[in-house]
């Protein structure tokens, strides 16, 4: 057997092993980003006061107080998951676009289990700007910006 051939086969084997490892890692990362808990066939809108914004990866979270329909005079806390910091920044968001105390309107896909909140699709800021989130259930294929 030619020594050069053995070295060539070793290089191919290493590259193939690296490719398999990379594909496994990509599959695992993709599996994390499931939207199964949200009902993408429904879109709801709420108006309220921002309680908190968690501007961090892997997803930005927004909490909002909404006047309760069940108990007059009481407020319910809703939780909304959105895209990544990178995606939202690419779409014109900033970490100060929504702040605690701001009045805002949020459109979202609700949670399937009935809890208050869901996947945020748009947020209208106090000054009337409409901020969008392109990832999530019901988003057109390929609509999320490149990462």
C-alpha cells in the first residue's frame, strides 16, 4: 500500500467525521427552536402596559400587564416570546424600543395550553412604530433574516 494513499484516506476520514459532527450539532440546534407550544393558526391582540423586557439570547421576552376580562379592575400578566436579539435588531428593534411602563399593543400567536401569552408577532410602541418579528409559528418559510 502506498504511504501517500494512507495519509490521504486519513484526511478524508477526519474531514468526514468533522462533517458528521457539524451536521449533528446543527440538527440539535434546530430541534431547540420549536414553535409547537404556540397556535400559529390564531392571532390575538392585547393592549396594556409593559412590565418587563428581557433583551437577551436565545429569545427576547416581553411581559405585559393587560386589564383582566374576567375580573374588572384587575390586571393579568402576559408573557411573550420573540425572536433573537440579532433578528430583532436586524428588523429595527433596539433594547429600548419597549420599556417598563410603556403603553403598547402586541399581536401574538397564543399558547396552546391556554396560559396568558404566546409568540409575539408585532409590537406597536407608544409613538406608533410597528415592530415585527418574522420567526415563529405561521411565519412564511425563509422570512427570518439571515443570521
